[in-house]
C-alpha cells in the first residue's frame, strides 16, 4: 500500500526549480538590451511551441515552426518602429490559424496574449527601466506565492471550479494582498520609482489590479488546458510543468501594463 500523498510533496522541487528560474531570469533582466531580447524571444518561442502542442495533441513540425518563428520575430520587433508590431503579430496569429485546425478559437485568443506579453516585457525593460520590470515580476510572484500557500493552508470555497478546480477564494484574496504589499514596498523604498509622484494608495491599488490580472492569466491558461484535456503545458520544469504553467500570470500582468501604458 502506497503512502498517502501530501499536498506539500512537490514543494521542495518547486522551490528548487523556481530558484533556478529566478537566478537565470534575474541575470537577463539586469543585463537588458540584446541579452534580454534574446531571452524573451526564447521564452515566447517555447510558450508558442507548448500552446500548439496542447491544441494539436501532437509534437509535429507545426509546433516547432511556429515556436521558432515567434521567437525570432519577438527579438526582431525590438529593432523596428512600433507601428509594425501589431501587424506582424497579427500575421503570426493568422498563419497559426491556417496551420492549426483543432481548437482554432483558443489559438486566436491566447496566441496574441503570449506575443503581446513578450513585447510588453521588452518594452518595459527598454523604456521604463529595470526597476519597473522588477516591480512587475515581484507583483506576479507575490500574488502567486501568497495564493499558493493561503489556498493550501486555508482552503475554502473555490474561485472558479469549472475551469481551475484548485484555485480558492482564500488564495485569490491572499494574492491581491501580496501584490498590494509589493506595491507599498516599492513606493516607499524606491522614491523615484514612478515618473510622477504617486500616492501610496494609488500604487497599492494598481499593484493589486496587476496581481488580479496575473490571476486571470492563470485562469486563461487553465481554460486552454481543460479544453485540450491536458494537465500541464509540457514537462520542461520539474514541479511546475511547462513555461506556460509558470509564466501564465506574467502574461496577464504584462498585458495590463502594456495596455495602460499605451493610454498614458
């Protein structure tokens, strides 16, 4: 008879994998420039590869081709006028829609999110500075970590059981609180963090909203996986699944920052 499985069994594997990702990602974020552009391109390429594999149920050439194309284009978009970004991304999405016959609607909805989020991260690093990108990463991580521990320690009613059976209201609210605390920390420690003086409450609320967007990014990926009938986007990261499983929240947060930045 096998021993009962604990809800904490994968904790140390998750911590080790997260530490490795933080170390690699931290160096790339700090270096910026071409180093970060290539790093972002690799991440986006792999995530598109994972998405295509989930939607088609196969690891054939379509996944590799669309992934490689997306990664290369993501790097190139950092060196062209901003006006061509949306048409180029639309072109990749249209090409994918032609190649992917199953779950085409899921591709049309989620592929642009991945590509625009990748562009947003590079735009933030180049235009807003390393501190702003670190703030976003900290907000997403705090929301995820707070939600993970609160959900397992407190439990309670499910947030959206039809799509994400493990996500609870306690974890969701804890994620908002964690994101807000990150905003409060940044506004006090980095006095010149924002271009214009900001009230602490404004920064806290904005951070909580980005944290909520990160949770919706998680929900969106869960919906894709549930529709495709898979547990993880891939098995690349021990204890986490695939890159999409780990960076789904960052996709949501980066998109919100990009949209709000366009209207400033």
